[in-house]
C-alpha cells in the first residue's frame, strides 16, 4: 500500500490524467495527492479507477499532521 503521490512519482499516472479521468475538481485532487485531504469512498473509487488501481492498493490517510489548537487566541483578551 502506497499513497497515490508515490504512483505519480513512479510514472504510473500523472496528476493531469487523474484529474481528467476521475472527473473530480482539480483543487480537490491536488489536496488528496498532497495528503491534505482524506477522500470519501466515492472519491477513492474514482481516483483508483483513474489510476488503474484497486482501492486497496492505495494508502488514503493524511500525510500532513493535523494540529489541534486550544484557546480563543489573542483577540479575546483572556485564555481559556
């Protein structure tokens, strides 16, 4: 199991081919490939089909860590 970006690096497909063949929005496909967005089951099927792979061959998780911030910020004047 590899992220879809790895298949692009290996030359199995290109970002433009994924966008065209999947029919998904270009901004969405770029976010999925970069690891900033976890796709829905329907989006996974469309991308896997566009790449000529099965859903199980692709790792779909976030690659970018999600930071959880706490508090209201300096605009509030007091911490939580």
